[in-house]
């Protein structure tokens, strides 16, 4: 597991070591997802806006008429272009992320693995089952 | 908040950080008007390309029981211009041209002489609504075989009496459920639903189901794709 450390001030005049807990690829994928989801939600709202109320003819009504200012794409065709394009970018980011986790072994940092879980189940059980007296007496 | 105490170190580190952000700034190209449209067009074309690869020629779209049908009077009429382009139904014929052995004008009797197929299928609009309708007509594949269309040609294009136009990839045109539709709900097409002849392809989105057909061309090159596609909609849009 590769982590990057930097020296920062500890606030008392001295220095302490800070650790980037998440590797570069993970952070990059995170921000790429932030952009993708922003676009996907915005263009999704524009796609919602295209749903018409036909009144008598087809008795369906719009659930919510989203404000145009929240929507991306301008019209249905434009919104679909944004939506479909960023769908692929989102998917590609996911593939890169999962591939990185798998091949770098970094998934051990993210997922619970059996060595880390050993003994912890008993520690957590009182909290999980809402028995405060047991929890305060326990090691948590 | 001063995380980095050493200014020089800070500069080196931040330059490296900026460089690492390059993949994200690449996404920023989408905010540049000059690149935006070509990039989005590429994204859509990629989507269409994938859809094309996943299209299964003999996989059938779902069909429904008669009890599931949307009543004809609730089947929404969607047109881009007029509901009735006033086709002269008595003197109508379909002008066939392009990569075919027998080009010419084919009237409705010739098309009705082909085996008739009636199917209850879902008609889905890009706007988000859908209806289940009963569509009857001749298989497009049978018609293309009759006129001797080159099955290796890439597209068929149609033009309509209301100056709408559309194109369909050959794999979809040859799909066993793709119809030259002259009936809806076992009655001849009404004018607002595209009399006398429309496309009925349950593997495609609604705006591809062109009405009031006047010409059909088999071709390898598309000079224009379709009325809506040329404004930015998906060209393939299978469902």
C-alpha cells in the first residue's frame, strides 16, 4: 500500500507527519466522479423536463417541473448528449478505480478483510444491538 | 492554513499536484464552447456504436396480450408539423430507389399482398412516455426482398409527405418484427397515425417510426440521417 506523507505544523510550534490516506488514483477517480455525477444529475433533470402532460389524451402529468436553471443541456437532445457522454466517462472511471484497487492491492485499505475483522465482531456487537451498558464496559 | 512551511517545497509540490490534475482538466474541455459540441457528438456516436454492436438480429422485442393494449383514442399522436399532410390515398404509391434490382413505384395492394404480420408492441417516445399498440403490416424484410434490395447495403432511408425524413440501419430493417405498417388495431391506418403507410419497428425509438411514407431508398451513404437526428438526437437508438 503506497501512501504519501508530508510534514505539517502541529499547531504547537513543532511538526508532525500527515498522511495522504488515499492514493492518487483513488483521489482522481473521486473528483472525476464528482464532475460526472454533477453532469448526469443536471442533464437527467433536463430529460425529466421533456416529459409532457397530455391532459385528457394521455392522463399523465409531470411530477415536478424542474427549474431550467438546474438543468444541463438546454433541450432534450442536448441533455441526452451530455447524459450519454458522461455515462461512459462515469463507467470508465469506475473501471479504472476497481482495476486499480484490485491490481494494487489497495482494496485491503478500503474493504474489511478477515484479519482486521477478527475479534472485532464481539467488540461491535453490543453497540450494534443497542446495549449501552455493555458497550461502555467493552473495549470500544 | 499553511500546510507547507517551506515555500520552495510548496511550489514544487503544488506544481506536481497540478500536473496530476491533468486528467481532470481534460474534462474541463467540455466547458470550452469550441470543443463542447464535437466532444458531445463523439460521446453520442460512441453510445450508438455500442448499441449497434449489441443489436441482436433475431432477438425479439416483447409482445403483449390484447388486454394490455392502450386504447387507440389514448394513443398519442405526435407529429413535428401537421397531423394530416393530406396525402391523396387513391393515387398513393411508394417510390423505391437506390441499391435495388427493381426500383419503381409500389402501390398499397402490392404491399398488402405480402404476408401480413400483426403484433402488439410497445411504442416508446424519447420524451419519456410509452403506449402499447397493435400494429399490422408487411415485414420490411419481405418488401426489401421483393424489390431486390442489396442486403449488404448499410441503410434504408424514407421520406414522408410532411417532409419528415428518417433512416434505419439494414440490420434493423431486416429484423423480423420491423414492419411497413398499414394497419393499427386491425383497421387501416388513420390519417393522423400516418396513412397510408408508416414504419413500425418495435426495436427502435418512437421518432424513428416515420409516417406518411412516400419514398424508400436503399443506400450505403447517408447525406442526412433524420429530421431529429440532424438536430442532435441519437442516430441508432435501439430499445
